[in-house]
C-alpha cells in the first residue's frame, strides 16, 4: 500500500544522501544560525505535569529540541540548492562562508566574536548563543548590512518552514 501512493504524500524524512554541495563550514554556520533562530528552551521555563503529577516526556523532549538538530540544516541547504533564485542562493552561501571563518566573523560580528581562550577570535558557531542573538539583533538595526539582513530573513523563513512542516 505504501508504494502505491504519490511519493510526495508519503511524508517522513529523506532517506537518501543530500546533494546540496555545501561545505562542512557552511553547514556548521547554518546549524548555528538555525539554533539561534530556534534555541532550545530552558528546562525550568515551563513546568507541566500530567494527571498523575509526573512530567510529560513529550513536553520535555520539545523543550530540548532546537533548530540545529537532526537534518534541519541539511534540509534547508537542499531547499536553497534546488528551489531558490540563483542570486539568493549566492547571497546566503556567501554569508555562511564568511561566518565560517574567524576573520569573516570578526568583520560581521565585531567585538562579540572575541573569546577567552586561544585563538581569541571565534567563528560564528563557536560564539555563545546569547552573543549570537545580540549579533543578529545588531544586523537588523544597522542600515549598511542590508544584504546580510536579507540573507538572514530568508534563512529565518526557511528554518521556520522546515522545522514546523516536519511530520
């Protein structure tokens, strides 16, 4: 019965390999952007107990889920590779490539990219979640960073689309 329905109606995740062509650094930067958009919730933010007074495992699992888990970055990269305008794909890949290097992160993030240990300049994925959130808030306020803002809004849309459309 499963083989008789349309392939798009079967649901689930991809079983085959991805053909997006993103490098490991770009995927790492994409995963950190995904985690910044959809961070895991703190454990004590909402205490929900079931009828018998015990906490619900599904709710605890939902609190631990973030945008960088499972195959979300790969799915986003695949959508960028297959369905996006050429100019938007170039812009997103350029921003992700810049954020995957220490010098590029220093140029785009400023003093928030500094760390305590050697090497003192971190890549975007090595910056703490709070600092990444501040960086993205800065990008939205600064008028010179319009291309980065466009790439981030596009990534934000894709992250939310992929995350909430999973079956």
